[in-house]
């Protein structure tokens, strides 16, 4: 211990970064670092970055410009502020970050943040500390467990990374390069972490992985265990009433996982299953290794297992060579599936990925125009899905206080945000809520007092 200091971690990008930011805070806690409310108050500021699209990467450099001013102010006040860059930009750019932004004292990739205490100590002694290795040791095994108070403060839902990296090599994507090849944590380590969460009052855990349904960790018997079997094991943990997982690749949706959606009450009826595009020609150029028809057949099988499942997806418009006909195929696929939620992006050429060098880059104006059309369709579908839940009484996990006094915010099984008047002590309960109305992205409801419909359509 070297006295109380504070750390401010700003997270960009995906849920895996949210999880990693908490683990970085846990790694620094035994060194006396407490969370700071704002960067200007902090002794150490870390940006946990995202490299998936150009815009995400560039945000980091503009934030570093603002932090440089804070660091200079701190120095004038006689305080030392240490600035670190973590995450996927750190992995991809390493030392180059310091060349471009000399205010940075420390660079740490997603695989080595268990070494953060040492890196921070070196940086505070005036060294530039850089570590973007892919080490052989298991960082999870070397990280301290969060203390119980910290877990409670983080809320009644939690992320849990079970798998990292990706071997799919979609031709547009940097993840296989920044996060490395697929690795899965052993079942025992995941169960132990989930039990700790449940004991601290967490009711819902979302299992995370860049390609989470490719999970194949070592089971207690030493044999490989898939995601379906892992979910069944986690559902046995008392107090863990809700399980979710993200993000999945269509090729890795196996029978055991689909069976889990049919048989496991704790597994919430929501599936994020990116397809990216609807044209087979583009899907091949993207190296997705499935056709539109494969995806639609898969959706059918999943819906047979769990008819009320809410599907969400990721889409890229303006991939190199995309024609109006290709784009029409994406719209047709969306129309056929009917999504409850979705994320859609303009293609962004990422240095080092195969697609960046393809001919036929689509002009920005065409990308914007197609994105607007796709998003209009997806927004209609989301409204239709939400409208389908108005009037139902559904189980809602109350997560936190709302903006208005007396109001709480929770989630339906289908991941919809629900606002409901309820006492603060009810946070952490799963209550029956009658959905009375809907806003753009949220539902309004009132406590029903009785039992909830566990499935859309009312079937128990
Ligand atoms: N350009 C645009 N979107 C991308 N994604 C991944 N790489 C790119 C890129 N180069 C999107 C995909 C993926 C999501 C996480 O980000 O849709 O599923
Ligand atoms: Fe990237 Fe996902 Fe494709 Fe892996 S499966 S390369 S993470 S888009």
C-alpha cells in the first residue's frame, strides 16, 4: 500500500471493454487506488479504447488532447497526473500512441492489464511504460477478485468474460488482430466468479466473448465444454436468475446452445446474432462463411426452440463492391427476420484487414443514404416489437433508480428498458410489471402485484 490515490477509467466500445475496465480497477485497488469521480481529480487516468471503426480510434486522440490540458494544470497545482491508454488501440498501435500523443505515460493491451500495478508504478517514476504483449499466462488467474462492496456498488447485473479473441477473420474486422486468437476460460474459474457475483447480490450475468458461442472451455472432467453446457451449469447457481450472452457468430450456434434456449428458464429470450449483410456475394467477400439462406434457416431453428426470442443484429452498409442490389438483399433479409433491436454501421476501412485493400470502395454519400434507409426499417421493427409487449404483464428486473423520484429502471426478458414507479428497496427484485406504454426506446409500466407472463404470447 502506498496511500490512497485515485484512478479514473473511461471506457469506449463494447461490453468487453466495460468488463475490462472494472478488472483494471480491481487490479489497482490493492495498490490503494480508489475510483475518482472525474478525470481532473484523478492521479491516474486510463482510456480503455476501441479500434473497431476509424471514428472510435480517432475519439481517443481528441480525448488525449483534452487530458493533456488537465495534466498540465495538475502539474501547475503540484500534482502528478499519469495518463494511460488501454484496450484495442493500445494493442494495435502500441508505442506509436506515445509518438503521436507524448502526454501518454503508459500503454497496456487487453491481455496484460493484470500487470497494470507495475506499469503504473513505473510510469509514476517517470518511465514510459508499454506492454502490448500476448502473454502465455492467464491474466484472469492473476487478477485479484473484486471486493464484495465494489461488486455491490456496481449493481445487480454484471458482465463476465468467458471467451476472448476470434478466429473467424471476417475480412473487415480488426478483432482477430487486436484481441488475438480464440481462448476460453475454464468452467471452474467462470463458476467461481459467477458464484461470487451471486453472493454479492447480482441477479443477472451476461457472458461475454468476441465470439462467445465459440466458447469451448475445459470442464471439471477435463473435457471441452460448450456454451450451452456452461449455461446449464451457471443456471444452478442460487440467486442467478437471469443469464444472457453476447456476441455470437451464426456458424457457432450449435444444437446444445439452441436447446438451452428451449429448456433453460434462466436464459433470457434475447439473442444478438450479427449477419452483417444479406447478399451472398458480399457475405462471401466478407468471409462470413454462411449464406443468407443459412442464416434464415438458423433463425427458424432458434425460433422453433424459443418462439418469443427477440433477435438483434449487426449490419455493415457500404462494404467494398456493395451495389444497390446487394443492399436490397440486406433490406430483404431484415424484412424477413424482423429484429427487436439492431446496430448498423457504415463500413470503415481498417488498416491491415483484407477488405481495406479491395477495389470498389463505396462513396461516403451512398453509405450514408443506405444507412439511413436501413436504420429506418430497423427502427420500425423495433417499434413493432415494443408495441407487441404493450398490455402484457412481464417480469422486470429492477436495476437502478430512474431520473424521476420514485421511479426505477429495469429490463424485460427481451432486454427492453422499462420505467416503473417502485420503492428504491425494490432494486434487485424481479417483479411483474404491466406494460402501459412506450417511448422511442423504452417502455413504461406499473407494478402488477401478481405473476408475469414468462413468454410473449402469454404461454407460461
Ligand atoms: N466497419 C464497420 N463496421 C464494422 N464492424 C466491425 N468491423 C467494422 C468495420 N471495419 C461492426 C460489425 C461487428 C460490430 C461489432 O462492428 O457489424 O459485428
Ligand atoms: Fe470480427 Fe465478429 Fe467476424 Fe470475429 S466474428 S472477425 S469479431 S466480426
